[in-house]
């Protein structure tokens, strides 16, 4: 994880996490999409996740398409 992401997480932008790898971020995004959490946008943009990564991790096609221009 780079310095900027560590700093962002430390400052409390995503105060649920203290240290998060890219793989853990993808899994967390899938869980957040299933629960309908609105904070998922911040996590996707912080790590620059793609629709393909999220779909391969197990997210439904409808929830990924519903994200609109963030992932496409």
C-alpha cells in the first residue's frame, strides 16, 4: 500500500479500516455492494478498482452496472 493510501486511511476517510490490501478492498467492496452501503464509492475510487475485478470477486452483475460511470 502506498503512502497516500495509508495517510488517507489514517486520517479517517475510511475510518472502518486501519490497513487494507487491494485484495481485501475488493472483498470489502463486494460485501458493501451486497449490503447496499453508500460508502462503497469512496473505497472503489481510493483503490481504482475495475468492474472486472469486482465481478470476479463475486459481486452481482446488476450491482456493478448500477454503479454507473465509476466502474465503466
